[in-house]
C-alpha cells in the first residue's frame, strides 16, 4: 500500500485483503505490504555486489543463450585438447521445472582425449559458471569418443 502499517487507511486495506482472501477460499491469496516494503527490497537488491549479480545471471541467464552455451562447451573442449564432432542444442519447450526454469537439452560427441583427460574435462564442466547437468555418458574406448547428454537452464523474466 501507499500507507504506513499503523495508518488507518492501511488497516482498511488489510480488512479488504482479508475479505478477498476469505471469499477466494485459497484459490487466490492477496498479501498487503506497508509503504516502503518494496522499496526496501529494491534497495537491498541494489546493494548487492554487481560482480555477484553478474555471476548469478551467468549461472542462470534470462535467455536460452544457445550461442553462449555452444561457445562455452567449445572453449572447454579446446582447453582439454578435445574436439566436438557433433553438438545439438534444443530448447525443451515441454519441460518447465517447478521453480520456473526452462531447459536446453544438449547432445554432444567429443573425441581426442584419453579417459583421464576426460575426467578432468567433466570436473571443469561441473565447476563452470553456467549450470550443466550431465544426463548420460557413453564412452567408446575403441574410437576414443564420448557421447554426452546435458541439460542447461535459463529463467525467463516474468
């Protein structure tokens, strides 16, 4: 509201919110905040270190960021002497996680490294700023290739 918590108009608004919530029977829930509550949250957000905010947005970006995903995977592969033979990244339109995140499904074939090097690659993938979940891994020792199925996530703004 635009009134402080102890103001009579805020109390009237609280009575209205209470009645609406009772009539809605749980299908709708209104919450009334006194003047300044939202401004405090905005001020708290603005006080967060910009570098930390940037890291959060890199880990869970607001867009699909498929070119960025591909570039990150290519860079990681090159640093470990591996070559991406094939890579498909597709937005999974059907999957939305309970907290609202959406999924980019990635299928990738890598070659050019021994298993020990690949384990280091996986450790670095786990430490990357962007969140990747390894869904499946198939190693073909005769060809030295690795088939990975990954998921990356993003959270579109409301």
